C-alpha cells in the first residue's frame, strides 16, 4: 500500500468524494435527471425543490461520514402517501448512481451507498407494481 493509499483510507468517504461542494453538485445533477425523467417528474410536481435538495445534501453528507446532521423526517414518514413503486425507486437509484459514477466516486463508496439504498427501499416504496 502506498502513502497515497494509506492517506486515502484514513479519510472519510465524505472527504474522499470532495466534501460539501461535491455533494451539492451531485444533488443538483441528480435532481436535473429525476425531474427530466417523465416517469419520475410527477412525484415531484408539488415539491419544494430547494428544501428537497437541502435535505438530500444533508442525508448524503451524513451517509458519507461528513460533519452534517440530517434534519429531515424519517424516510418512511417523508415518503408515506406518495405511492412510490419499486420501479420508480429503481429509476431514482439508477439516476443517483449514474451521477455518482460520473462524478468519479470510488467503487468502495458506491458499494456502501448501494447497500444503504437497498436497505432504505422498504421505507420508501409504498406501492407494489
């Protein structure tokens, strides 16, 4: 293992992806994709986009070990009544992972976030297809 590898291993995933600025860029690009997706855009028609982005930045930052506390509602409560299907959830995950890959997020961090997204699905999906 080189010195660079060792230093990288000691950094939090949050630092490794570029910190808050990088997370904000990812969230902006993520919502551009989601809102441009005709199957997903209706879920966000009545949403306060600025508030959604703020909570998403907090959540992703927190999941990456950043110094940001998530102040949003529990995922189950926040998504209750939205009739989110497994297919819609899969599309959202696809868009998020696509943005993360394009941003150069390392594979180990992608795998960790993927596990978190999989574990969160039952709290978000409320309607079977």
